C-alpha cells in the first residue's frame, strides 16, 4: 500500500509540474519584474545563432527609436515588440512586431 501512495504522489507531481508555465513564457506574459523578464528574453534570444552577439542594452535604445509610435519609442521591455507562442510540448514560435508594422497612432 505504501508503494502505491509513493507512485501516486510522483504521478501527481509530474502532472502538475508539466502544467506550470516556463520562465520564458512568464517573462513574455509580463509576470516577472521588468529587469528579470528582459534578462530571460535576452538569454533566450542569444541562444539563437543569429542573435548570439546581441547587445541587450544597445538593442532597446537603438531599435526603439526606429518605431513611429511614441509608446514603442518609450519601451523598456522586450515584450513590447517581441512575443512568443508556446505549444503544449514546449515548442516556441518567436514573433516580432517590426517598425513598419506599427502605426504612428498607437
């Protein structure tokens, strides 16, 4: 009987741990403080071979100036321009809202 209890506890733990949101998803959902969320986003972006040389501090300052919208120009968080979609299996699709896609009225 004791073994069944242990197996049950392990099964429940595995089920609920699979349902928890990843830190990456929390960062892009705004559930983390700004600095921590940006750090998670930067590290994720730098893990990609295309963005491995990304300079986080320069990126927000320089790229935000290219947007026609004042709200984007004042952006302090990566998630203002970038977002992700994560499926059930944890596969992530990255998305970016580029300056040419943003209206100056936003």
